[in-house]
């Protein structure tokens, strides 16, 4: 029978983790539970530690555009409270369906992001500092609460994307941005992956200050979506649309009420019924990635200039998709049935210097191997 821990203080979380480690057991660290199916299939732990009771927005420094947030705070709630002051945390991953359960700790631990990554980056780019509990009971702090703080080892960047395998993220200090006054999106389409890629290159090289630049592909046809923000958003989007026409895209349009367009892009980053594969490739290889998705019968959304794509396919087509990708592309299976994640290596990386380095970091931070063992790359 699994034991559940729900600490309400940092000290309780650290003591609970240390006690489990001392018993030689493993603990599953859980936030809102929206991404529990990601990573390798690990043995069921006897202890599950929930961070959802660590749910305070400790500080919101409006003038400094910073905040200190405990790990269990739902991202949707945080964004709502920041919006009341005209600010936002520039992270827009899927929030966990209508429930909006995705927590800030879980978003950081999985390095999850959305279309705003084009301009603002990933969680590791927006974290100024962090507090973490290690398996020996230590509560470690790194970074600071101001944007220009550069002192010390950047533990926050190390924890971002570690899938809870190094310790329990207890809180994060984050950089904020002003909430846009208005947004508008220019979009254009093509059946030719080369035309889509050429349009992306043209837009990325123009002085447009885009909030997001995404690509989508479905049923042998793709599109480019470019979002601008500010008081003159619609007029600026019209200029973007003219560039799209020059780049040979068709069905070019401007949408000022554009929230539903970007909600659909974010929705394409989850697949509760099929399989979802995240692909990292050189931006110049976008046409090849689009063709790979098409050949596997998949649909795609992605960050056009960053080489990051999400492809939804049937589970039995994942191997075909991976085989069609350009050389050097890295694919990670995210959403998928457990049987598929047991059969295929989810991370697409099984050996090499990078994996050896990750194992050494795991040994340094969690020598007891108590934190989410077996979930990350190479069984870490």
C-alpha cells in the first residue's frame, strides 16, 4: 500500500524525503499530476510526496517584476493573480485541461513551455532562484530575487527539466513581464513544407518583435502563425501578413481575437488518446520534420524558429516517425500508453558523455537514489 505525504512547510518536505531515503525507499514527487505519464516507466514507489499544499504566492514585487512562488501553486492561479496587476509569468504550457491543475513546480521540473517560448524562453530562462529539498534532508537555496543577480551556482537551471530526480523543488523566484495590452495574429498556409520553412526564415529575419512564431501541420497542409502584441497589434499584424504573402503563403489572414488559435496550438502539445513525441532538430530541418510527421500519419505543432516540435501519432507509428527524422534529431516520447514506453526508450538517448554527466550529477545530489528513480534518461 502506497503511503502519501503532503507537507505544508519546507521543513516537513525535507524531513519526509530524508526519512524515506534513510529507509532505502524511493519517493514519487507529485504536483498536479498532469504529466505523471512522461518519462520511462519506473517501479511503483511505496511513497508519494505531494507538493500541492505548498501553495503560497510568497511575494509579488510589482515594481521589480519578480515573484516568489511555492511549488504547489497552480500556474493558472498564479497567472490570474499576476494579471490583476497587469503582469504575467511568460510561460504558457497546457495547464492540465479544465481543471488547470498544472503547478509551477511541475512546469519547472519538466521544463514545459508553450508558444511564448519564441520570445521569452523556457522555465530556466525565467527563474532567478530556487529552494530545493535534497534527499539527505538539506534545504538548499540558490540564486536571488532580483533580475541582475548572477552570484553562485545556477542550481535553478539544473533543476529545470530534471523531472524531480535531484530533489523536491519547494519554491522558485521568477522574473515577470507586463501583460500585453492587445494581441493579433497573422497566419498563412501552404501544402509545401519548403514554402512554410522559407516563410519562417523570412519572418524570423525581419524586425517584427514577435511574441510567438509557430508552425502547424495537419492532413497534408501546414500553416505559420505569427503573434504580435501591444497597442498597435492589429496594424503590426497586417504588416506581418504582407510579408507572408511575399513569402508565397496563401489564405493569409489577420485575427485580432486570437486566443483560440493559440489555445489550439497548446492543445497540440498533449495527446491523451494517442502518442505524443517531442522532437528537437535544427530549425533548417523543419521541412524534413514536417515530412516525417506526414509520413507517419501525424499532426504537428511547434516553435518554428527553435527546432522544437510536438507530433501526435498513433502509438504503432512512433517507430516509423523516429526512423524518418533527419539525422541528429532527438525525439522524446511524452504522452503514450505505458506498454509503448516499456517497449521503446522514451528519451532517445541511451549512452554518451551527456548521459554520463547526468549520472554523476544524480550521484552528487541524490546518492540515496530516492527521488523519482528510473524516470529520467538512462534510468536516472
